C-alpha cells in the first residue's frame, strides 16, 4: 500500500473514530489516541525526520491535511456533544421553587485545585513534566544555590519563617531550616538529581511572613524551568505568551516584557498582559492598559554552576507566578483571604464540579 493510500485510510479511520464518540469523555480519548504524544496521526508526523529530503515536502503536506481534518472534526464534534450535554442537562433538571434551599450532596473543587489542574493541562501539552519538593527547606536550596547573597533582605526573619529548633547555622546560614519562601528550591533539587535536558513545572505551597488583602502567610506558586543547550530569551517569550493566551482562553492578549532584577536570573523580566481597569474592575484582554502577572528570566550562570552544570554548555529559563493571583484574575475573585476562610457558601459560588477535569479539548474552567 502506498503512503497516499495509508494516509487516506488513516484519515477515514480517524474521522470515523471522532464521529463515533458519544460523549465528551470518549471524544477526549479519541483526541489522545489520534493527536496525543503516541497517537496514530502524531506517529505519521514523526516519520518526517527519517525521510529523504526530496520526499519530505509532499509527505509533510499530506500528513498535515490529515491532521487538520482530524482537528476540525474534533472541534465540530465537541460543539455538537457540548450542546447535546447541555440539552440533556436542562431537560433532566427541574426546580421546585416552593421547596426550602438545601445543600446538595456533591461537593465542589476549590479554585486553587482547579487552577493547578488547568496549569498542568496547559504545560503538559507543551511537554513539561511535574516536579515536587519539600515544604521545609534548608538555606542552601532556598537561598544560597539560587544566588541570594548573605545579607539579602529575603533572608531576614521578618520576611521568612525559620524553624525555632533548627540546628545552629554556619557562617553562610546553609544549615538553617525554614518554610520555603518560593517553589524555586525544586529547580535546584531537579538539576542536582537529574541530567539535562530538563523541562518541569513546580506547583506548591510557599510561606512568607505577610498578611493583608493581597498577601497571606501561606500561598501557592507555580514555577517553570527549562534547561537545555542553546536556550534563549525567544524560547522564554514564546512559552509565556502561549501559556497566557491558553490560560485566559484569548488568542490575542498582548504580552509585554519589562527589564527587572532577580538574583537567580540574568537577564530578568517582569511580564505584563493587556487589561482594562475601567470602573475599578480588571478585565483581561486587548484594552490598552497593562497588568503585571509574573516574573521570569534566563537562569543565572551561578545557579547552573551551583548545581554542578557547566553554564557554557547548558542554558535555560525560568518563570513563576502566584496561583491565587491568576485564579483571582480569571474568575473575578476580589479578596485573596477568602481562599482560606473555609466558607462553604464561597465554595458553592466559586467552586467547580469534581468531574469537570480541564483539558484543551473540553476547555479550561467554566
């Protein structure tokens, strides 16, 4: 069978598989089976690199036709199944307004849990894997390896929760134990325990001695780290831009990078996105104003060197953001402190259905 016949058969089978999906879960399974990392269409795309140069163009065009047809079919089928699910839900639901209000048996997912799932879905599509580390850290992983000099304000007790029964610290404070002030120590642990190339995201809890309407002593961050050969700011900018537009589900959000300073990156940049502040309400999009959402930069050579790698051979980028902050922006939550009030009325309003699992096919959030 010729390549053309093989691709035609693949296309027919793929479209039939999409058309036979009876619900959103089976449609997602079909997408993974066809376009996932080990999917049948992806397998054909992977053949391109092994073909002679004179055959690549024709074969690549043919495979791309198949891929576009499958993507279009998935999108159309998703809209149909989504409408059918909504119609069935509306037909099944009846409300007796004469009955007193009562709590339903099903619980809801906290917005933090939902947002972390959304972030994992987005970065997973970009090839990132999940990394974790301890909440209790030592000074080396939390500060020294990340190029924080002795005497840096972040090391001060008024900003950091040091453990009172910690061992006596050395001159550089390297043995002192603390609650980690950011998720960046996992960058160090990942580079020390594994070999490049590295592409990880690190969601988790962090702790700082601060409390007001926009700060809490415990909060959540997510960090991303890429280490490989010949990495540059273009890779950083492209990754962040794609993430922002995927997370807020808007294809044209303006993204701006401003020069900044962090001890662990050089050069460093704050990242702003387009917004509107009319009427005191922040609205994300193409509205002519700017809002800072995260910090980023190229991993400092000293950090790479502190992890036993040669910065002349390996480069990388990192960026991080507060999970509560981006959840507040996306879902219109006005006060950070309400995330931790354990108010069931708040969770009923801002929470998510337990089985409403985020993906780039079914959608993120609601």
